């Protein structure tokens, strides 16, 4: 998708252009299986004992499908995974795995296993108590796969999973904990940043290979966005107004480079029947922040909801006008950690229909449409 031109500075016109890009594709039996953290969580943490929840106003205020009520999504509306699904013709969102009766919709929409505050490492997010680490999410998928096998039989189940799209958006919380003043599971001694990046990439590769062994063939792997620009990190490091943490962004970029190389290796190792797409969310979000007015935004770095300093409270302030911005479409960040729905629309659009800079070796739509004749 081409970058929006400079004259397209109205949020309304931006939204209209994006809606035109998201005219639904023909209805498809392809399922969507979603793994990761709060960037794509559709409500799994609502069913956990955890400090990481988005189950109260004003979360979901712009989520029209719930009438503006919270659904457990950590933003004001749809997540990137939601928007990608819509763009590809998905008629219903993949339900959270932990929700009652979620298995009933598996063959039509897939399942969302993502969990806020979780990470690639099992230990990540322990401060928040309850969360579902990426490895456990894949174990949940293994149970889902067993149900699919029982329902369809081996041959039909294999074909079903070959067509399904597996989206993984994980690693941000692992890096955020590394950036924090103390990291309990490192025993008080942080590893060298390069060693940390290598360990994180290696662990993610292990998880991806496991998914592949369970039948996954089409992968969308999101990199780590510019965490140095999120309100939480900017406050943590006392970054001046209008600036991002160069050190935090450098750590993310180093990880992303290694992630992209790892994805290239797995594409070679897994053979032609499997394709892993590298999703350059970092580059897209950084461009939005740097050229925010051209995208119709008025504020690039402050959170719409909650304050810019601890405790960053957003939940329960639906009627506090001083703590919630009047127009969510004009803000890049919804709260101290997460982007607004408006940003999610732009990022998802670029991943689905953009060029090689946004998604490689192919964009998400090309991946999705591969072998549809089978």
C-alpha cells in the first residue's frame, strides 16, 4: 500500500481511504490462528487472575462490534490482527481460546491464543501474575489441532491447516523487561544485549518449528515496534518531549535484524510448502511517528488514555475527560503501551497489501491467496 500523500491530513479522509482498501475479499474457509501478547490479545486475559487486563472502560470505546464495551482488547477498537482478518475477508473475529465455547468456531474463524503481558520466554510477565506464555499458547493450539483431527479426519485437517494463517506477534514484553531497571528471572545480572537478542530469536525459532510440526504452513511474524517511542519507555528513561529513546530503539532494531535472518533460514529449512512472512511493524510505526501529521494525526508520542507518567492508569476513567483525549483518531498511542485503532488500520493495511519493505518475501494477501485452488 502506498504511503498516504501529504495532502491527506484529515483523519476522516484517511479513514475513508483505508476503508476502500479493506473491501472484503470473497468469503473464505481459511482460519486465523493468532499468537502473541497484548498487541493482538482478543480477551484471553479476561479469564485469568492477572494484573494485565483491559476489561473495563474506556478500553473498547470504539469497538463497534461490542457497542463500545470492553472485550479484553488492549486498545480503543480493533487490533492489528482484527484488521488483517477483515481485510482478508474474515467474517467473524477469531475468539479467545479461554472463552467458553471458543472451540465451536474453530473451523470457520480460527482461534486467538494471545495473552497480554506474555512473552517468548516463559518467565516474561511474571510480575503480572497470570498470563499465557507463547509456549503454552502453542500447547493450547495442539489441543485445538486434536479437536480438528477428530472432527475432520487427518487428510481434511491437514489441508485445513495448510490454508490457515498463523500470526505471531511476540517479544515486546521480553524486551521491555530487559529494559526495566531489574529483571528478576535473569538473577539480577542482565546478559549482554547481543546475547539477549540471540537467545530471544533462538527461543522464537523453537516455537515456530513446533508450530510447523503441528501443521502450520503460512506464518506472519511481526517484528518488534519502536519501543523507545512508547510513553512507558519514554517516561522510564526520562526522554525529553518530542523524542524517543535511541538506546531502546537500537535494541529493538538489533533484534529485528536477527529475527529477519532467522525467518530467512526457516524459509529455507522448512521447504517450499511453508512460508514465513517478516512483518516490518517497526518501520511502519516509526514512519507514522516521524510523519504523523501527513497521516492525519495530531499527537505522535503522548497516550490518549491515562497519563504520560506512572502509574499510567487508563482503566476506569471513561468519564474523566482530562485523562481521555477527545478524538482517538488523532493519537498514535492509545495508552502507555499500545497503539490506537487508527494506527492498527494503517499498519495492517501495509502488511496485507504493501511492498517488500513492509512485508517479505511476500505481503500477507499474497501469502493468504497461495494455493487457494487446492
